[in-house]
C-alpha cells in the first residue's frame, strides 16, 4: 500500500484516450449517467466503463473520478446516518466500501462491516424496494432500512442478507416524502475496492 505521503504520485492513470465523461444524461439515462452497452452507468466510478464506455480498468485498479487508478478512493463522506447522501428513484448510486468503518449494527438479520448510508424520500406512497448489489461484480452485501437517523435496532424497518445470490433487498411500505435511512454494509472480508450499487423504487399504492 502506498505511504501516506505518496500524494498524487501514487495514482496510476491509464494512458487510454477517449471522450470526456458526460455532463448530463444521454441515451435515456438520468442525471450524469452514460448509456453504454451494459446499460446506464456512472463513468466516474464504473471500473468496466471508466471515463467512457468499455474502458475497463485492470484487475488491480479501481475507477475514481473517471480515471483508472491503483490507489483506493478516499473514505466515503456518508459513513454515518448523520451524513447520509440522498438517493432518488431512477438514479442508482455506485460506491466503494474502501475507507468506511462499521458504525451501525449488528442488524437483526446479520452482522455487517464497513457500512455506508443513504436517505430516501419516496416520491409517492406505496411498496418500496431497496436493492444492494455489486456493479458488474458479485458483492456480498447486508442491507438495513431505518425510520430515523439513529439507524439503530429500535428504528429498523427491515433488514436482509442474500435475497438473491449474495445481493440484498428490502421491501417495505413507504410514505411520500417521509425519510427512509438506508445502511449498506459488506458481509465480511469482501475487497473494499469492489464497486457496489444501490437502487430504490416504489410501486404506488
């Protein structure tokens, strides 16, 4: 692992040239996602489409800031429920567990490690679905949903480990505009540079 004072010299960008990352959605993708052969992706973090479609990083690299690098990304800002990032329907969030610590749990369904947090304000009332999986790779996740930023057992709305394969899913009744706090943790010793993806959706009542 590079020393702390290695600075940006520790980063090893690929020399491949290609178009710059998009500033808005294209091909029917929302936000800044780009339409690639595998679907709508975030080219700033997708290791298989880093910077532009089909630009895959090598096995020992991750995609950070649209650049393939052998240096793990910095710790996530959303490491606690107090600093949860907002997620909306139709806009998947991709992230790494690198640098995260275990701030929550154990969940009622399983212990978890190195978790990150999001908050969702459903656009409509109905049956909500929260999915946590790997983005292009198999990532073993544990997923919890909570009614408050305390994100503890007394506010837990649902919890799941291995809904399908090693991916996790929580379904629950949601109310439009009422916050649902989401904690995604790694199962145990998964590689911290494996890219994960979180999605939320709601079926109106």
